[in-house]
C-alpha cells in the first residue's frame, strides 16, 4: 500500500512523497515462547554457538519478565542478547532464546553455548570436547 502526501514548502514548491508501508510479520527464524514450558528449547537451531566462558552465569530473574539468552556467543552483554547476531558482516544464523520465568528466583544460564537444555546450564562445559 502506498500513500501520496503533498507538502508545500516555504518557497511555494510542492513536494510529493510516496510513503510505502509494508505489513510487518514475524521475523524469520526467531524463536517464540513455548506456552507450556515458558522457554523455547531451540530445537529449530541444531548448531551450537561460539563459547564465551566455561563457567555458567547465575542471574536473578523476575516472574513474567522476558529474557533473551544469547545462543550465538557473540553478544557483549553475556549471557543475554545485545543484537550482535543481526550484523550482516558476521553472517550468524543462530537467534536468541526467549525465556519467561514462572517464578522469581536465581537461574543458571549457560555461557559455553554447548548446552542441550537452552538457555540453562546442563554441565556441558565439563566435557573434554568443550
């Protein structure tokens, strides 16, 4: 859909602007919240991210607040996403995992990015291959 707007400038020149609007749908490959468990297990992303640290990160999460866990390992605000994966120069296919806690308490988030229970630490950092 395009809208045509006419603006009259101070020197009496009219300018016609065509404003294009697009419907904004879902972004491709961005995980949604799983209504049953309140976090997305990231099963659609079989790859593992770049290791940030071998130690998990303990963080106090508030009930009902949404947290985006960085799965690519490139974020500067680990363990949470800062949008670095959107850079066209890095060519990152992994997307953040959304987590909405059911209660206010401390959670252990994975920093090695090799966990099978995203976004939580499952001890994968202890493996010799990591």
